[in-house]
C-alpha cells in the first residue's frame, strides 16, 4: 500500500528513536513514481478535472459494493467494471514514464481515449442478451467495437504495468494466429471474428475468471488494505516490532523484518511496501552499522515476503481459494510453516550479520513495552480478526471483506488522529480504487492468455510434450516451471502472475503427481520472488535507491536473504507434509507436525549460518558447507533426513566450538 510522506513521518519516532537519522528527506511519492509504474499517476489541480476523476474512482468502488448486495448479470457486471477501470486508467496514467503528472486539466487525447475505451465494454454490457442470441456470429460493427476495446486495453497495460505482460499476451496472440490460420486453415476474416469473439465477447478471456475475481473480492481486499492503513496500523506494527526485537543485536534490521512482514501481508505490492517502510528503516539500519546493500536487501526481502504471510497474503489466499476450490482456512494453515521458515531465514541471517559486525540494539529506554502497547493499540488488529473469523466460519470472501472494512472504519474512530472524516473517507476510497487499477488491468490481460489457452487446447499440447519428460525427471520440470514463473513475474503484479502460472503451469505440475495446493503454492512463491531476483528485481532496486547502494549487489543480497523462498517450494512439491494439511498430503499426526516444525526451523538456522558464514563465530568454508547440508536435510520433512541433518549440524557445531577454543587459547606470538 502506497504511503504518503505525511504517513511516513508518523512512523519516524517509532522506527528511529534513539538513533540519528540521515538529514536527507526521502520523498516516497517521487521514488515510487520513478520505480513503480502503478504509482506513477496524475493529480489534477483543476476543479472540474479533479471532480471527474474522483467521481470515476468512487464510482468503481460504489459499483463493486453494489455488486455484493445487488443482482447484475455476471457478464454485464464484469464488462461494466472493466470499462470503468480502463476509463480511470486513461485519466490517471501518463502516456510515458517521466511525463509530468501534476496537471490542471485532463489531457484532451487521454480524455478521448478514455471515452473510446469504456464504450465497447458498456456496449457489450447493455447488449448481453443480444450476444447470447448471436453466439459466435458477430457483425462487422461488433468486431470493430471489440477491436477498439482490445487495442486500448493493450495501450493502457503498457502505461500501467509495462511491456512484460504485453509481450506474453502478444506471444499467445501469435500462437492463436498460427493455430487458426495454419493448423485449422481459417480465412483471415474468420480468424479475426473468431479471435475477437473469443477474447472480448466470450466468458473465458477478458471477461473471464481473473476479472470476475477482481470485481467479486480482489478490489474489496485492496480497499480493505487502504482503510487498514488509515487506522494507523502501520505505526502500530513498527512499534510492535520494536518492542519485540529492538533491544537485540542489530535491532533495527530485525524491526524492519518483522514490521515489513506484517505490513506486506495486506499491502499486496513488494515495491510499494519496500519504499513505504524502507524510507524509514533503511536509513536507521545504515546508521546502526549495516552495509547499505545489506540494509536495502533486508527491507526488500522482508517486504516481498509479506505476500506469503497468512492470513491475508496480499489477497492471494482468497484468489487461490477461488481458483482451486480449496477452502480459505486450509490455504491459510498451509502457508503458515513456509512463511515462518522464510522469515526465520531472514531474521537469523540478520542476527548473524549483526553479531559478525558487533552491532548493538536500540537503547532500552526508547523501546515500547510490549504489553502496554498491546493494551493501548491492540484494538487495531480487530479488522484482521473480523476478516479471518468470518472467512474461517465459511462466509464468502466479499462478505468478510465488507465487514472487515466496516470494522476498520469503526476502529479508526477510536483515535482523533486517525478518525475518518467525510473528506478522509472519500480520499481512502479513491486510494483503494487507484490501487486496484494496476491489478485489474493485469487480470484483464491475463484473461487474454487464458482465453487463448482454452480455445487452442495449448494446455493439452503442453501436457503431451512436457509430462512424459517430467515423469522421468520431476526436478527438471519443477526447475523449468520456476524459471517460467520468475520470468513472467518480472514487473508484473503478483496477482496477475499467479493467475497466469496457475492457468499455464500449475496443471502440468499437478499432472506430474504434485497435490493441487502444493502446485499452486509452488507457482505463487516463484511469482513473488521475481521482485527480488536479478536482473529485474524491482523491490531490491527500490531499496537500493533509498540506501544509495549498488542495485545488482542489493538484488544478490536480497536473493541470498530470501533463499528459503527458492528451497521451500521444492520441498512442499516433493514432500507436501510440510504444508501440514491433509488436502496437500496424507493426514499426519500431531507429533509429526511438531517434529516437522522444530526440525524445519532448526534447519533454517543451519542454512542461514552457512550462508552468512557465522555461527558462534566466523565459519571456515568447510564449516559453512556442513551447516548448509545439515540445514537442508532438516528442512526436508522426513525422519531419516532429520536424523542425518541433526548429525551434520552437531558435527559442525562441535568442530567449530573446538576450533574456536584452540584459537582462543593459542599464544598471541604463536
């Protein structure tokens, strides 16, 4: 969730008290505009233009809320929503990066394009019954109208998200042409009419599952995140992290890990979370003694990992429930241990780095008391409790989100500084709508890929080619799936990337014998880590811009810190017991769950020590290798590997202890 400079200033006392901060003032809005396309939006000083934009944005949220309680034909609902999103996109997003965004009036060309873009979607929405009767026999006028809508959707995607997802969708369009013109021998006219109908007028492409998920609940969860931010929960999370870890060695970095994990849970954007939290935490970490590239990497890795943190997971848990049919509580439970291992790895590496450099924590008199903080500000967690409680009781995602939003509004009233006046209420709704544009456009583009895959039978072709190979070497198939997810995730919103991979690659992974939940978690994880994986590591680059560090070194450090995210997916794909739910594996006993949790966490400590080169002291290369090997064995949920890993770690610890005692007792002149 994008933070304003005013909101960032509210975080400073909690995050930086007791340590000097850099004199340079970090303009979070400017930095987001430079690094995150979705945040590069216009603002209008002209009264008429500002009101037009406000009406469109509030109208989007109003329409989504009406769809929760009112009845509108499903196809009409999706079409109207998409049209409103595209209209707002042309009003808010400049034609190219770097173009001036502070304007008085709406540019004439973009106003015209916005009207042209929304018209085809409204035309379809108000002619749904006629198109049911027409089936695939659309007229030339229908085809022209749809082509206008498709072309303008592509142009808006270029503005909002950039080229990656356009290239993917374009490649699939080329395959559509090959399938229709070469394999099936269609004429040019039939190819165009077939393609246009499949992409625009059918219920499986632009108006398919991704946009349906947006209008049904994704936008509501984005709006919930906007309201949650207004309650002051970001400041509370920073204070909470300070009360837990601020006093320990390298406290500022540990505070960054905890607070960014909690904030990233509901923000849904790695880059925005890195800039929002990192504007405060990175300068404090640097002042505490951390290297700039390490400080930036800590923030980027933690902010990115927030999206795998239950219970909200940046709305992915609810989307996964929609696409798999697996209940939300099951998905949330399955995500717990992988998330714990991810942040354990980062936290322990931060600790070892601090010990290696001799870094201290924050002064104890500047750290909030945990229990007093919970008593004073714990009520801010009520909206999250409401959300989880309703979803766990079987309520729909949209129902739970609406009540959670109401709870957030009520909670904001407890403090006069966060109280939502009518003006702030409208501003929050606008923020939610703005944040929904990028995700919605990406989902519409994902729908194009899904529609082509559905029509051409490409999934079956991939099955026939890949699955026989994969059954001979499943690890190779998983590796290729990982590469595809990371490439498609470069610069693409996590939600859209998950939808693409869940459509294209997850079925292949499932066909290889991986349980459905494990397969979907696999592609989801690797879509997320694209944000910190060089060469296009947007979250890491955002952190490096704040830390003034080398972007590539920051990306490499972030990848090393987040190494768990590259290991755990393979483990739950091959040994789903780590997900702790019977839907992902055979039902397991409580004692096995306890063993898996303890040994996995211990294994992450070993891996972290090996990667960081420090345990009780600096490690020799062979000690690091033993720690890594032992840690990997313990993370794999098997009694045999646990015993091997425990033995290796014990050997490594004993040998290091003996070596250090010998070196300590060795005469200085020896």
